[in-house]
C-alpha cells in the first residue's frame, strides 16, 4: 500500500507522541526508616497543591515534643547516624530558617510535634519545595531529628541527632 506524504507524517506524529516524555511528577513518597536504635519510622507523602507542595507525614515512635523535620541534600540513608544525607537541602545558598521565612533553606520544612509517643501527623503546604527545577526534592532525603528546630541556629536549627531517614521518590499520580 502507498501512503500519501501527509499520511506518513501523521503516522510519524502518532509514533512520536507514544514515545514522548513521561507525565510530570505530581506525587512523591519517602519511607522513613529508623537510624540506629531510635525506633522512629513513618511515611511522608508530597503532593502538588495550590501554592506549593503539600506534605503529609505520619511518624511513629517519637518522644513527646517538637522534632526538626527537614529535606536534606542527599537521598542517602546508608550511614547509621544519617549523616550521609548531608546538610539541609539549600540550592539557593540561603541561611537556615523556619518554613514561613522568606529566606530559608528550601529543605527547612520545620518541626513535627508529637503529643505523645504514639503516631504523630503533620500536614501543611510548603511554598518552596517542588518536583521540578532547582528546588526539586525528588531523590533528596528526609530527616527527623531528636530535638526541636529553633529556626535560628546556623546552619542546623540545633535540632540534634538524626532519628529517621528516608529517600524521596516519584510516586504514581492519583
Ligand atoms: Cu535536618
Ligand atoms: Zn535549614
């Protein structure tokens, strides 16, 4: 069978569409594993939302009180103390701050506050983190700390040791 030139072009266009780039990421997940004998574990879900990315965290085993909760530079949880995840994710070279500060590390997602030693949840929309561009958190790490982030002490917020670590991976959109 002979195809007219325009028909050949149409077939090529359909074929090209079938092999185009995957859909943009709109959801990501990190599974938090305990570091050392902390007994702290959980899941963090990131979902594209109006005004940024919504964070839903569910963490168990935390002692009562506030615990620093950040996106760190590396999605590397191999070190027993979590230091392989590096410092706070800071693509713009800003000082450390709190989630509501204009000048902050992109990874400064604040504290997660446990009312008791059961399951703790955190839900908020972060204005700086993203799934694309320089602030993309895909492949970065999530760290939960022993102590509260004071949003002031440079460059760590004085949040102390690392209790749990997870790697942020692309998830199936829903
Ligand atoms: Cu941290
Ligand atoms: Zn920071």
